[in-house]
């Protein structure tokens, strides 16, 4: 007869002889287990937004902590809509989604900014799904949903972040999704910007020093002066926070470029954005942070920007070829047509650029 059956408790084994079974690894793969992971108030930390230049893909990452447990949350936003929601037992894994093998821009977010951006993207996703169900009700019968768990994951994430539930408010089905929320302006600094045309192969570039509180509309005027262009021409900026243009109503999802400052869309060395003007694309990269300058200035550069009559790379290459033999009758006409009279592709004068920039201020 066992000690228990005789009414006596079994003797305790000494602590040094007790077996300690290792805890099983945290299972975050099954969404039905998510509500059991975090109990009590959830705190947010290590919030960042990551994006690739010239891509519509953005990752919002943060650490969720309740009690003694922390997990990483990764929210992939594709074309301004939530596309993937994942949890990671190691919070660092959520912060390394785009860092592994991709060149990305990254900016810190406050917990309030993180919640706001996640909520905006969740609404855009839910609006899109509701519109699809209304317009194509039988689409679900044609195949399986590639993200069947996304609504359940979104609902749980809303609860952890303290966000209200989705309300299918009346919205225009043709309206673009709301863009991601811009961070609040940071203290003013100076930025060294390296600006280069993406084409041609021989680099055409400028190094500029500007203030971080300049609006993107103001930055366009600075770039127009630096590359000797007409500032009245159409232009557009592509950033990790969406597009900005002079005529936001004609651009799909764009916002006015006078409503955002440079320091809101790029904050650290290595951050990038894209600038389009007169059919030419320019890559802009932050090289370093310095003290706030009194006025914008040009620090260095090479080569003249293509004349506006060229329009694109093929026109510019035709002009360069014609300039090699300007006395040829056909080349004369081509040079006239492409705005090449008096044009020297190797010309750059820092003092002349600075004079143009001084006139802006």
C-alpha cells in the first residue's frame, strides 16, 4: 500500500534532488494561443518604422511587454495596408525583418506614433477587404484566402494596443487608403545631403547643406536651384511615409509637399528618399547631421544637369553624341532641339550654385 493510500503524505525530496523540467519554447505560431501570451496592461517599447527606398513595403516593429514576458510584433504594411502580422519570441527578431539583406531606412517611433500608424494601416486593410466582399462576393469561392488568420490577428493586436474595433464607416470605394502618419518634428538640425541623378552612368550630383525644418516644397526649390531647373515644373518626393507632390490631388495617395518637413521623413545618416522632377529621378541620401545652417548651401558637386529639353536618358545621350561633332548639319538641328547650345556637360561651379541658393532666402 502506498503512503498516500494510508493517509500519509509522501516525504519531500531534497531540493538538490528535485527534477527541473525545462520550459517548452514559447509558441507564437498559432493565433489561437495569442490571447494567453500577455496578461495585464501591455507596454510598448523599441518602436521603429522600416522601409525600402522606392518601395511600397514598410515594416512597423515593436516590443510588447506584460508582466515578465516580452514578445516582438512585426506588422508588414504593403501599399499602406496591413499585409502580415507576426509575433516573435525574441523581440529582436521583429526588429531585424528588413535589416537582413536589404538596404532600408529606419526611424524610431514613439508608442503613440506606432499605435497611430498601425491603426491607419489596419483600417486601410479592413476597408479594402470590405470593398472586395461587396464588389466581388463570390471571389472567396474561387480559391483559398492566403491570409485566413489576418482578421483574428488584427483583432488581437488591436486589443493589446488599446485600439478601438474596426467600424465599417461609409467610405468612398474609389478613395485611396490613408497614408502612414508622419512623426512629430524633431529639434532642428543641419543635414548634409548627397543628391545624384539615378541616370546616366557618369554621375551628376550635388552635396548640399540644408536645415531639417525646411518643407519638402522648400527642398524642391533648393534642388531646382542646385540643378539649374525651373522650380515651377512638376515634382514628387517618394519617402518611407508615402508620396508628396505639389499637386497632391492629381497624385494617387500623395500629400501636399508643403505639409511635411525634411526632418520628418529622414532623421539619421543613411536615410534616403527619391525626388522626381522634369522626368528625372534623383536619389537623396543623408550623409551626416550638423548644426543648423543659416541658409542652404552647396558644398560640392560634379557635372551639369541635362537641359530640360532632353526629357529622359535617351534624349540626353543623343545630345552628348551630337556635341562630339557639333558642326555636322544633322547634329546642329539636334543640338538646337535638345537645348544644347552653350551646354557643357562637365560644367559645375559651386559659387554659381551658392548664388542661386542665396537668392531663395
